[in-house]
């Protein structure tokens, strides 16, 4: 049932133009009274899925049913208030979209919101909705959660039903979500994960020394009080590098596998339609399709190595912590040449998600010169609810 437009105004440009609306959730449910938005990669019945690109919706049919994640939240009682802006076909990490506009970051004015789930994060940070759906392939929930000062989760890869969610690189794609409040984050997580959030917490914490060394010193220092709070929740603390071959090696592997898969996902559409793209997206898609087989074989070996390392480092009962991003949100509108090294450093702290598929939650609570930065906790595969429990415990 449609009940008119959202009661809250989108004055930060978070929503796709013309895509603010309200669909009521079920009258009773664990999320009754909450509102949510959906990144424009999720199907909403009767509304186009645009994917942040001016030509995708024109050449793809309007969906007749909701995506699984949208339907699940509606069935739990939450009201959908619209579709939010994404980096073009989710190929971006900063949240700047030249076609639909860049959502403003309510927590860091003049700076990017982070992407590609930019509008979803901005809408939650601005208080327009209580929670919002995003996607995370190479960091697209974790990065905007850090830049906008939110709770954000990348679930265990393969755990959730992705039907009705526009694909990019299927071996890394996940559905994720945001919240400002730990209690709401736990309620939404229990619904989407399909299990109660436990009271029992992990017993061991590993601090990823290489990840903290890669972050700006100011960011690492700002996160130390949060690490201290984590220490107070566990029985045993140790330090270890997350990626013994080097975070740059893991990042290179992800930058090999993900773009090649993205090219495979969109190649037939590109060949048929010759769609419009911003330069950086078109360039990355073309380069992705040119990655040679031997490079992909090397990257696959690195992925296998990363999966083994993460199994060893984060067994059941253990969590790993690291900075979500190496710095706060960069300024909007910087030249391409200035953004490339920033993206490289972000990827170095996010590549493990796509490579190993472990769940990760970004926690708010730290700032650098008033700008948010997140601390991430990573758990064993399937340990998503335990991470949410830690988030709730820290907030308490």
C-alpha cells in the first residue's frame, strides 16, 4: 500500500530525483514504526531500478516484485520511503555521481559521503530514515559508514538472498545496511540475518597491526579509545598483521578480480546499448575487460591465500579490529589524479571483504578534526550476529 511521500524532506540530495515515495510495511512486526530507504540497485515493484546510470533503467524492464531485502523489511513492518543515489552501476567508492548528483554528507560538510551506497548513508546520517539498504562489493557499505559516522554491516558473503539486487561482481557482492543507533541496528540486523542477536560476546580480540600502520596517524590515534573499549569486552587480546604478504598485495588481487567480473556483468548490455558513462567508470570497465588470464590466475591464488589466512586469524570466538578507512571523508570535487591514490589506500583496508567474505561491522564513535572515522570488527564466516552484539555492547 502506498501512503504518499515521505514526511521528511530530502534537503541533502540523498534520493534519486523523483524517487521519494512511501510504501507501508505490515501493520505489526519487529520493525513497525521504522522507516528505511533502498539503494537504487534494489528492485521495488512498479518503480524503475536505475543503478545510478542514465541508460540502465531505459533498457531494463520495470520490476514486478520487490527485491528480497526490500520485501523482508516491509514484511517486518518497516516503511519504505524511497530509492537512494548510488555511484554509477555501483562502480565507485566515494559517492560522486555526475548524472544524479552527489549526496551531501551531513556529518562532514563539503566532503564526499562515501560510496557506492552514498545516498543510503547520507539519508540515515541526516535522520531522513532510520535505516537504509546498501550493497558492498569492495567497501560500498563500510566506507560510507565510516565517512558518515554510522553503523554499517557487510554480512558473510553468500549468506543473504540477493534476488532483485543489481549485480556487479557476484563473487564479492553482498547486501548491507546502515543505522545511526545501535539498538535499531540490532533490530534490523536480527530481521535480515534471520536470527536473534546474542548476549554472549567473543572472547578474543586481534588488533590488525598492518591496517593501523596504513591509516593516517591521526586516524589511528582517534580510534585508540574505541579499541580500548573493545579490549574491555574480551578476555584475551593479541596483535598480528592481517595480510602477511602485504595489504597492497590483497588490494591488487581485489582490483584484478572485481573489475574483470564487473566487465563480464555489464559487457553484453554495453555491447547492445552503448550507454553513457562518466569517464572513470567507462575507463575502469574497459580496463577490467583487458585483464589477462595470468593476472587473474595470480589473483585467484591470492584470494585462496587470503581466505586461509582469515580462517586462521579469526576462528569462532575471535574478532579482528582495524580502521574502516585510512582517513576521514575527502573533499568533494577533487581531480581524478588526486583521487586515485586515495582510492588505492581505501581498497587496501577493504580488499579482505571481497577476497575472504568474512562479515564486518563498522562502528561509529571517533572523529579527526570533527570528521567521522569508523573502527571495524571482523568475525568468522557466519559470525555476523556476534559482531552486532559487540556493536550493541559498546554502545551500552
